[in-house]
């Protein structure tokens, strides 16, 4: 079963995406409903069996297509080796740490409504297709909660696979491996597993991972070695101890779109030696080190239409031939680090990215920005490094995390007096330090908060009469630093005698 959902890219100057998102959700819902309906229609004339205390015995006695209802109680492990529907109604399945709780070894098996715990695996599918694993709770297993081994065309939906693999090496909530293709992994919860919320390993292709909640794992979604053409869409991925989404080693031509990816301890999205992926329309916020991290030979990726905000580094890229456009880079301490050769805008009139630190003007238009009249793009490029620039930075997103709103500096002061400085500062993230200095000398002072402002005094005892300036430096709690000239003042000679007379007297003594 190969599932393909339509996609509409969203640009800053494009149309709203709500309609296409709704159509994708409808398509996905119809797909699940159709699959379950087909499974039930096969069993239209089959028997319904209420299992006794030995579920395996009921399975062995059933005919293909039968439905087995397992009532309240705690049951031992079992293996499903024929086409059956198993429905748990208050049933818990447990196994030892060396066994799978539920093993599925036949096509077109439906498992629903069970609590599964404490096995080596929770629910294991081995070389099967057309199965549906829905509405189960799988927890406390030594390794994966739900695992698909060389199994394709299955639906894993509405399960809670949390707190698995929390001892030892750390393992998975949901695990697909060894060419498990064309599966639908939808609306599951996989939280607080030892290492991975959802893990795809070794040539898993064309899977759709949609609408899942993946919190508190080491990695939210992790792909390893040759996993390609998968869709990661509409997931909530937050608070993971490393990366929200991590693709490593030839995980190419995947699509990552419309996810909310926040508060992960390293990066929101990380690519290593993985190229030609599409990263589209994601909300990537408040990740602890990087919004997006692209490393190694991860070339030819498209990063488009994302909101990337409130991280120490918005985008870090050391690969080349990637294109970044129509993104919003807002309130990152460092917006971009580019150590490769990459493009930071699409051709006109699609344009570049929105930068909260871009302060240019928009008075001209056209591909060369030389035609009178505004077009929504800045007239001057936003520099990335000495090799790259965004030629068409999008206007209207400038944000100053620190802003000096008022200052008080005397216009004139006698040499030797203290220069009192008062400044009123707005900060989005709160200030960690404020200081003032006189660039023409070594005079420096730290300013301290007094009520609604910061104040301090600079000494002028060693200053010659003349004109001087004052510069304020303010650093916020996230590492932003603002340095701004706030005023000028004049130093006059000490009262009672001129500076020249004092120097003449000094020369006379010598």
C-alpha cells in the first residue's frame, strides 16, 4: 500500500495552506477508514469468539477471518499466525524480558485495544503486510514497544508507545527496520522512550509518519542508513534530549513538513550525510542549540517556508548546494552560520527569507532592485558570509531584542567630576549586563538597575578638555549584544585656572 498525499508549498508571498492541509487530513482519514472497512468486510461471515484464559488456544482454534474478543484480565504472550481480528476489552498482555508480548506472523491481522507491557518487544510484526495495529498502549518493554521487521503496507495508528527501552542501551517507541516500506504511522504517542520515539533503520521507504506526539525521548524521529522517500508530517516533536528529527547516512529525498518542533536539547532538525530532502513549512522554535543543523555531505536540500525562531543559531550548514528561501528567521541569537556554498534566495519574484535583524529599506523593485517602487523585498542584500547573500530579503519582520528608548548624559562637565549616565532599555529576553564607556579613553563603568532604568558614573579625572562620546553595551540573557552610541559631552578645565596655565606651571617646575 503506497500512500501519496498531495502537497502545496507555502511561501511568504503565497496563498494560505489551510485548504490543502484539510484535504490531506480528509485523504488520510479516508485511507484508514477504507483499510479497516476492507478488513471487516472480509470477516462479514466469520465467527466472533470470546477468548478464555489462554488466548493462544483461542487463536489456534479460530478460522481465518474470525474475530477474537479478549476480556478484562492479564494474559501471557501469544502469536497470531493467521488472518484474525483481535480486540482487547480491558485485556493486558505481559511477557518476560526475552519474549515478545504479541507476535504477528500473518498478513491482514488487526490488533486493537490491548495494554501490552514488560516484554522484550511489545507488539512485533515480522514479514507481514496489510495489518492494522490501533488503539493499544505499549509500555515498559525492554526494546521496541511496536516493531515492524521487513513488514510493508501496514497501519500503526492511535497507539501509546511510551516508556519503552528506558534501561540498558535505550530503545524505541515504534521501530521500522529492514526494508519496511509503505506503512502509515499516524496519531500515535511515543514519549519518554529510552532513545527514539519513532526510528526507521536500513532502507525503509515510502512510509508516512503523521500526526504523532513525540516528547521526552533522546530523538523524536530518527532515520538511519538509506531511508528515503518518507513523509514526516504534522507531528508535535518537543523536549527531546538530542534532536527533534534526525536523518543520518544516505537518508535522501524525504519530506519533512508542517511539524511543530520545539524545545529539543540540540537541534530541531538535523541532517548528516543526507541530501535532496525537503524541509517545508515547519514551526521550529526555541531549540536549545540549533533550529536546523545540516552537516557532512548533506547537499541539495530545499529548506522553504519554515518559521525558525528563538534558538542560539537558527540555521547551521556546512554542506553545499542547498537552497533556503521563504523562511522566517526570527529572534535567533545568530541567524545563520554557512560554511558551505548555498543559495539564500529563489529567483525573483519568489525572493529570499525574512530576517528579524534586517534593517534595510524597500524603495525599489525588480530582479536587480533598480526600478522605482517597493516590492516587499529589501533593496540591499542581507549578507550571509563573504560568499553568500540573500539578494531579496523580505521586509516587515525586523525585531530588535534590545532597544535603548531614552538616555540622560550631561552636555558639559568639569574635568574631575563624575559623569552620571542614565539609560532606559527595553529587552525581549531580559538583560544580564549593561555598561558604558568613553571610546576616546579607557574609561568604563558597569551600569546597575535602579527602578526603571540603569545608571552609573564615569570618571573624567584623566580626561583632557575637549569633546567625547559615550557608548552603551547591553547583553541579554540569551547572548544578544547591542552596542550603541548614545551621546556626546564636553569636558571643561577645572574651575579656578585654565588647563594651559596648569601645564605652564608644570613645565616651569621641571
